[in-house]
C-alpha cells in the first residue's frame, strides 16, 4: 500500500478510478484509492457509479476486490431508469442492526418466495485484509440456483419463471449500479484519531457480467459510435433501444417480450 506516498498529481503515485477497470494481470495489482479519513468524525463516504446507458441483464455475480480492508458499512444500489431513481440492492455491514437496523441475513437463507427481498449481509465486512478475504459480492448465481438448482443444471425452470414473472426479470436488470462506501475498515471498535491516514478505501477490481436487455428480440448488441452507446439489433419487427415496441405498421397485435425458453415451449412473439 502507499499509505503516505499517494499523490494524485504524480503518475507513479496516483490511484485514479480507471485502475478498478483495467486488466488485472500478474502482480502487482493496480488499484484506486480514496483520500483518507482526515475529516473524522464526519463520515468518509464515497460513491462509485457505473452507468451503461443501456439496460443490462446481470448474468453472474458482481465482485468487488478490495486492497484496503473491506468497508464496515456499504450499500449497493441499482437504477432501472438511467440514474433518475435508485433502489437498494444489498446492504453490507459488520453489524447490520447497528448500521441499518436490519437483521443480518445471508443469500443462503433466501427461498423462491423471498428471492426479491433486499437483505443486509455480514458475510463480506469482517476483519482486515486476508489473502482470500478481499472480495465483496452480490450473489446472482446463488439466486439463480433457487430456481435452476445448485449447479444451475435446470435452467429451463429459471427461464420459465423469467418468462412469466416481470418482477423477477427486473430484479436482475439494471441501467446503472452505485456502490456507496459508507464507513471504511477500522479493524477496531474505536477509530484511532491520531492516525486517520490509516483509514481509506482502495479497490483493485470491479467485475460485472451481463448482457444487453433486448427483450429476447435480438441476437446482438453493438456499440453505436455515433450515439456513443450500446444498442440492440432488433429482429421480429421490433424497435427501440431494448426492442421494447413494435415497428411502425407492425401493430397487428400488441408487443410482447420474447421467450427465454426455446421453441416449442417458448415463442418469439413476433410483431405482425
Ligand atoms: Ca486494477
């Protein structure tokens, strides 16, 4: 770590946000680092906002890798309307009751019925850095497994649910994510006020895996250089950034989302 040698104005000593998204090859890792908690007792709060300018369906766990201790309090939020409104996705704390007046839960306690519940977990906040203890996750696969089975062998069951349950589809869908770092790791009950430069956030990597949401009406999603954003290449006589409506002159029946299930059980729901 560069505790006392960080300097945003010097290339070799700077830790800009881009270093959370570069390719992590061999050591040494590259990381972003916040300023330290010199304004204590004012909270040290930092937001990291990821915007796709496009609706994205998450397909795998979100993984943050910390080079500092993992935060004692953190909130992951999502937006479905390009950052206009935000809702919590998951709360993280060493003490959920104290931090958010929520009972601690783990993803393993969720059931098909409670899958959409927003929980506070204490799984990713404990302790200082240990070699295998640096990540904070949002568990997409464990939630998929509630329908598809532990090794995701029954995806048809999950797809069937996604076809029929809009809330479930929306749960895994985002246009933006916001990571709200609310309290850095202190490793103790008391903050050492004589050593405030010890406390900061540092993240080496953020992994988000997903695919463009095209409402099952497209096989490809391409980056439009002119518009500067991703867009679906719509088929089935649909149009719009997410293929979310029928093309002109194809309103023979109402637009409908395609199907995750293959034909014959699913249907393409072509606009006619
Ligand atoms: Ca990095």
